[in-house]
C-alpha cells in the first residue's frame, strides 16, 4: 500500500539550475516545513556540481531525500531519449521501494515518466504542466511532427499529453488563460481539478528596501549608466524572445528619450549581443551587456527605470508565466511588453504596471515610445500577494493536503 505521508517529486530540470533555485526549492522546503514528506528525483548538470553540496545540506535539514541523475548535454533527440530511459528506470526503482502516495511531475518529460509510474503502481499524479510544452518545441523547430526520429516521438508525446490531461488526479497551470484552454479541450475536467500557480517571486530577496541607493548608483556608474534612463532586459536570449522586435522598439524609444540606454542582463555572449544591436541600428554606446547571479539580480534590477521584453505570442505562450516579469515588478519597475502572452492582459489590468503593446510593429513601437517619453521614471509599489512564493507554496500545500487525505 502507498505510504500516505510521502510525495515523489519528479523534475527534468535540476535543483542546481536557476529555475530549480527559484521555482522548485522554495516550494518544496516550505511544504516540508509544514509536514509534507518528499523524495526528489532530478537531473543535474555537471557544470553545476559546485552547487550540489549546499543544496544537499538544505534538503537534509528538512528531511527531504534527494535522488540525482546526470543530465546528458547535447540537443540531439537521441540524448533526450537516453535520459528518458534513465528517468523511467530510476523512478520505477524508488517507487517500488517506497510506494509513494502522490507523484508530483514538473513539466512534460517528468510527467510522462510520472504517468508510467502512476499507472503501474496506482499512485495519484499531479501534472504540473508549466507551458504547452509540445506545442512550444514544435513552434521553435526543436521537434518536427513527422519523419524520423521526430515523428514517433511527437506522436508518443501527444498520447502521453492526452492521458495526462484526462487521468491525472490534479493539474497545475501557470496561467488562467491556459486553464481555460484545457477546460475547453477536456470538458469532462472540472475547474476544481486545475489549480493556477504562476511563476512566483521571492519578495524577501527581490526587496527594493534592502538595496541602499548608493549601491545602486555605484553599480550604474560601474556599468556606464549614470545619468541615463535605463531600459532593461533580464534573462537568456532564446528563440521564443523577440530580440529584433525589442531592439526596434528601443530604437523608437531612443528617438523620443535621448538619454535612454539598453541594459541586457543575460548569459549570452556579450559581443554577439552588441553585434545584434548594431545591426539593428543601435550604437554600441547605447547598449550595456552584463550578467549576474541570482543573489545579485535585485541590485542589478535596481539600476533600471523600465523593464523591456517581448515574447512571441504563440499558442504555447498562452501558458507562459515569465519569472522576470514578477522579479522586476517586485523591485518596483515599470514594464513595457507585448500582449497575447500568458495572463499579461489580466496582470496589467490589475496592477497598472506599465505599457502593454497590442502588437509588435513600427506603429505600436512609436506609441510605446511616446508613452515612455511622457513618463517620469519613479519607483512604484505593486500588490504582488498573488504572485509571491508564499502564495505559491500555500497553494501547492493545499493540493498536497487534498490528495493525501482522499
């Protein structure tokens, strides 16, 4: 019989990754402090080995058992299949030994593994779906819908997806819009079967009151931003992020706000970012590229006056909840971004937190630039109680309690 006090948490993302640090560990630790017992099974990258010991010590202090597998680097689908097999074998092995009551599977790969384990051992599964991942990898060209080896993988993933939405004991969605999409497609599911928990922000870390003004000014000076109106981009530059559109918008803003500078806080190659900006007609003197650890992010965000980012508004991105958005809001920044992504319209309507472009084109960039030129940059305070780690942890705890008591 299952042990009603233990949850198996599956994640293909590692706890030592940025996403694991911000969107997995805090919730797990908070729920463990309130009595939920966990085993974790995650994939960790060799490059993050230095972080492992500190994480292990934190988990040990809270009685959390951590099982680790090594992530296979490389984008080939063959490597992903290899990791999937290792994932299934390990998940079956530890479930056979411990007979967990609930399997919490984070995102699609882990959820496919969780589905196989949950059916074999008759364990309740939480499908923590994040975005519409299959659609996302198809939209970005990482997975094709036909041909070898992509076709069979695609059809297999769709089979898993259908069963996950139909048979999981509970579903977690990042956005209200994605919840609506799921309920439309699977009408037998009830609204109570799906809990919306966005990517939440740690308000104790991203706290503008904890950043002395002289430190902000010192960093601005170090980065060459003193005396400028700073528009900032936070996070990696990838295929889903509309960098060319962002640069075109900034160029329009620069024409209306002459002292504007664009700060990229990214892990991408600095020279590559500068060349991309230059090719868009933005002088290198108007662009600053830097990087920061998670602990350094609040100070770096404090140097901004506006957050500026665009995300491709595809079907999959209806389910996206950008962590960078809430981190910048927590630091009191005004945002300029595009509509059609996740719950953007709902959030901007509730918080009145900046300028939301209905489309990304020259006419809209001009309007955004006119809006920015009419503003007086100043720190703002937003009610982020529904986007805080406390909110997220409480809702995860409620889901666990419900499933463990049934």
